[in-house]
């Protein structure tokens, strides 16, 4: 069977496989690192270029990745923001400095202006992910929000806003609080940051899912 044929067959069989395997996934292993998932809230001026499309009050998720409290999120949450806060499960809001927005990857970085008292999540290696890799998608709310998923494809993603991601990660089923969500491996390491809700997580298939920016793209930024 050709590789294309294998791919098509896998796409058709995947939903049943997904349901069965998710029930058996070893997610107790990652309970500890979930405390590193935080909220991100930003205020953008009304005359900003992105205000019409993305709004002036933006909220999503982030994850603490450094011992100094450095928070990684998806960049559009903080793009053109005049102020930002990191939100904690106890409803505390900590003012944060916007450190960087990386146009090429879409990552955003914030540094809280006060200690968070949260252990950071270690970085994994997203290059190891392929179709059917088990992952956990975690986003922030007061009660916590995490759901198991599977990687369904790795491929190039081109955005209409002149954005090109060479090896994006696509997962299913969809997680609707995707903006800045953490993609976590069974070992509790961070593998990607949530960017979009898509209708074609698998090529040539109407399978809804999410697109994540691979964490490997962060290392050159931090170097």
C-alpha cells in the first residue's frame, strides 16, 4: 500500500482508535506539571491595528517555563498590548511585563512583576511527535481544564497574515480553549503552544482539531 493510501486509511480509522486509546492514556503522570498552566489577560488600545480582529480585552492561557517565572503564551494574546497580567487559580492577577512577541513562530513571552510561587514546566522535544502520539491539552480556568488528545498530523501551516510554520502539530479532538493552551507529553514536558481551531486536522479530511506551535521552535529564541 502506498504511503498516501496508508495515511487515508489511518484518517478514516482514527476516530475509533482515538476514543479507545484516550481512555487508556496514562494521564496521572502529568498531574503535577499542570500547576504551571496559568491565565493570560491583556489590554490593547482601541486604535491598535489588531483591535478590530482580536479585540481590546484578550484572555487565554500560558505556561510557566522558567524558574524566574517566565511565561510562554501564544503571541496574538499580547500583540500590541499596553498592559498584561498573569492569572492564577486562586483568582489572583499578577501584573506582567511583555518580554517578546516572535513574529516567525507566533510565540509570546511575559515576565510577572511579582513571584508566582509556581514550579515551572520543563520543555520537551516536539520533534519526537508523530501521528497517534498521546498528548494532553491543558488550558487555564479557575477549576482547571485539561483533556487528552492525539497528534493526527505534522505538516506545514500557512496563515493568510503572512505566517508560515514549517512543522506544525495538529491534534484531535478539538480543545476549544486553545489560545495559549499547553500541549503536554505523558512525561509532563511541554511540547507545544495552542494557536488555532481548525476543521482539517488531518489532510483531506473534515476532522476538527487544533494547531499547535512546536516547542522546539522556542529554543533559538531563548538562546
